[in-house]
C-alpha cells in the first residue's frame, strides 16, 4: 500500500509587498496625485468638458511658440557651453595639476550647493547696468550709457546658466578622468601621438558616459530653469516655466497654465527618453 503525502504549499510572504507599499503611497501622494490634478485641469474646458480645446488654444498662440523656441534655444546652447567649458576645465584640473588646482576643485563642488539666484546676483553686481564693469568703463572712458548690456538678454541667461550648471558636468567627468590608466597616456605620448588624437582615442571614450550623464542633467535643468530667467529679467525672453508663472500668478488663467506645465513635462520626458536612447545606442550604462 502506497502512502500519498499531501504537499504543503509555502506560505505567501507579504513582507516585501508591505515594504513596497509605503514608498508607493508616498509617491502617489506627492507626485501622481498632484500630476493628475494638473492633467485634469489642463484638459477641462471652460464649459467643464474634457477635451483638447485648451491644447489647441495654447499651440496656436504665437506667445507659446516663441516661449517654446526660447526654451529649447537656451537649453541647447547652455548645455553645449557646459559640456565645452566643463570638459576643458576638467582636463586641466586632472591632467595639468598646478598650485591651487585642488582648491579650484573644491570651489567647483561648492558651486553645486549654492542657490542659482546667488550666481545671478553676482552677475548683476559685475555685468549689470550699475555693476562693477560698467561703472569702471564709464568712469574711464566717459560713456554716457553702460557699454556692456548683454546681461538682460538671452545671451546673459545662457551665460548665467553655463556658470551655474557647469559643475554638474565637471563632477562626474573629473571622477571618470581620474580612473583612466595613466600608462595608456604615457604610451601614446611615447609613440608621438598628437594631444588631440590622445583626447579623441583614449580620453573621450572613457569620459563619454560621464559626459552624457552630466549633459543630460544640464539639458533637463536648463529646460526647466525658472529662477535665473526671472531674476535677470531679460527683455523679451519668455520661456515655458516663465509662461506658466505669468499665466497662473499674474493672469490667474490656471487652465492654460496647467496645459503649458503639462507640455513642459512631456518635453522634459521626451528629452530624457532621447538621452536613454542615445545611451543605449552608444552602449553607455545609465
């Protein structure tokens, strides 16, 4: 006679689900619920119906198109400037050490912790209409008007954002450059390779992941930057975050403000998706 023993089913372990529940509740409360309110307000028309009437109204506006183009233009040139300046400074600080280079590296780290309006305030004191540079030039050459007036334009916004966000490129890039095997650089120099060739064939492939990570972060931050544009008060420079502020606070048009904010969110997610796609195509782990 054979004995058939019943198989005991293992008890369901709910502890991992409980640990996951709390972060999901916090995320839903602080992110998804406010986002759903913004989406609902953006899609609700004046009659209370859900539709794309507000979206068509916003897209057909020349003011919105101008703000969108300004946002993309500022983000592109500011990110390119951050990558260029950050790469040059990182190469100098890592491979051409000089007295005070360590101090400069620490100052770069300090810049990350500073609020953006402090840098903008410093720019105003230096390059503003009554700033140090204009005051010196007017006293030396008897100018009637301030000769340097780029600060209150798109160029001033781009320069301020490059100054603020360049450390975000330098921090990961310097860490990546310090991990490069110095023997490869020495071998290339012994073989007579040109410095530009060494940078292109040895340094750049090793620094590419850090450049893409820092560049994507700068692109997202410059796309959504609000404080620098507001504090500088650039003439005729309207961006999507500034338009959200003016529609919501100054004009009390919350439906249009929510729609512009929703478009800004979609734009940011699209830029981040492009970064992930480029990272996967180049084999960069992100």
